[in-house]
C-alpha cells in the first residue's frame, strides 16, 4: 500500500511538472508572437529571420527597484519594454542624476557601452514591475551581418535611445523650472504621472520642494 501511494504521488508530481513546462512553453510562444508583431511594423519578417529572432530574443522580468544594469559592468544586452518603465541614470558627487526614462515599445541600453563594449557611467533600474525582451550585443551583430533588413529596423526603432538623449539636450535649453517641467510632461506624456517625484526632480535638476510648488500651480 505504501509503495502504491508513493507511485501515485510520483505520478502526480510528474504531471504537475509537465503542466508547468507546457504553460511555460505556451507563454514563450505567445511572447514570441508579440515581439514578431512589433518587428513587422517596421520590416517584413522572413521565416528564417523569425527563427533566428526566436533563438536570440528572450523574455525577461524585472521587479520594481531592481537594478537592470550596473555601470561597473559592460552593457552586453539591449532591452525592449513590453510593460513597465525603466530609468537610465548616473552618479555625480554621490547623487543620482536621472538621464531619461523609457516606456512601452522602446529599446533601452547604455549606448556607448553597448555599441563599443566598454564601461560607461550609466545605470538602469526598474521604476515599476517591468516585462521586457532582451537581446545580446553579439546576437544583434549576427542579425545585422546576415539580414540587411535588420539595419532598417535598427534605424527606425532602436533610435529611441538616442532620441531620449537628444530630448535631454533639448530640456537643458529651458531656463525656468516651469519650462523644464512642461517639457518633461510633454516628452513623457504617457507615463510621467507614474514616475516618483524624487526622480522627476533629479531629471529636471531642481529640488522636490520646487517641483511640488510647480505642480501645485
């Protein structure tokens, strides 16, 4: 009887494991379809390219507050946000300085570090629970070398990283805190209200007290 119960429990355990494996595989398939849909906005995907993308682009999840990239290391991966917000920042005189924020359907990396495979100043963290896809720099080089259409995709989509840097330069041209805040709200209109005030103040280069007064008006 004891052997029978043991065999039954073993069968049930294997059944649960098989079910979990199946659910995991189905989730991967669904996520792969999602990223294909995004790519097809910009380029036509051949079956061969789909196969290579599915091998190289992987889903990844980050918890709120989790460090995605530490500046102590070379940035070897680029992240495409499916849900959530990531922040790019650096330290100056021991203080966090927010460089820019990235939301849904945007690629995020440390540009200089990712392209040249050297260390740079930028850290990346998750402002909220975030679902993303990641691709390794070496895999991206392979795709560029073997699929010319990927270069077109890069120009049209991955330029979001440099777009944020240009917006950052633009924001520095505004002289008053109110002008900077208005530009910030316009730039991040879809999710600025979900960003913690201390990070907004850091991005604008003002104190939280000043930011609170601007918001009150």
